C-alpha cells in the first residue's frame, strides 16, 4: 500500500501541476480572446472610419470637379465679356475721335466766321461798306483770302467765285455820307 500511496501522491501532484498549468493556459486563452475581441472591435471602427473618409473623399472630389467646371465656365464668360467690352471701348474711342474731329472742324469754322465777321465790322467802320447783297459770307471770305488771277497769272482776273452784283440804293455808300 505504500507504493499505492506514493503512486497516488505522485499522481495527485501531476494532476495538481496539470490543473495549475490548465488554469494558467485558461487565463492566457481568456486574455488572448479579450485581446482578439478588442482588436476586432478596433478593426471594425477603423474600417468604418476608412469607409467614412472614402465617402468624404469621393464627395470632395465630386465638389472639386464641379467647382473646376464652374471656374472654366466663368473664365469663358469673362473672356467673352472682356472681348465685348474691348469692342465697345474701341467703338466709343472711335466715336470720341470722330466727335473730336468734328468739334475741331466746327471750332475752325466758328473761328473763321468770327474773323470774317470782325473784318467786315472793321471794314464797315472804316467806311468801306458792307459787301454787296447777293454775295455770301463764304464768297466774301474766299475772295478776301485768295485774289483771283487772270489767265496770264497776273491777277485782276475773274475766278470761279467772282460775284457780280449791282449796288442797291445807298448800300454801297459809307454811313457818313448818308
């Protein structure tokens, strides 16, 4: 029986060591299962985050494309508007230049008319009398500016603008003799 008791004690010790080893392994298994569950949960969270970021990225890329297309449209519109505006500016500049030329011509004609009128007033005050009736102011100023020449080039001839009128009444007399 001693041998049976020793065998039993040895067996109990082996069972006890195996139980302790099993308990240790069970603890490690629980620890690993908890780690696995934690990693699985974290993996699921990361997968959801990745999916959300991919969705957000897709929306951002779509918005970028939409805004890029809109910018292209605005650039085309701006180019058309710029071209239209430049044409309008050119038209206005041409119109302004034309009006400046017309103003210069009108001012020149006004100045010429004023000079002729002043000369006529001086002539009338000096006793020369007014030009004959029938002669226009333009004809008077033209004959005063350019003496007509005869065919031989010596002057005294009749040019194409020479005016022949008869004095009427006392229109040719100076005011002092009236």
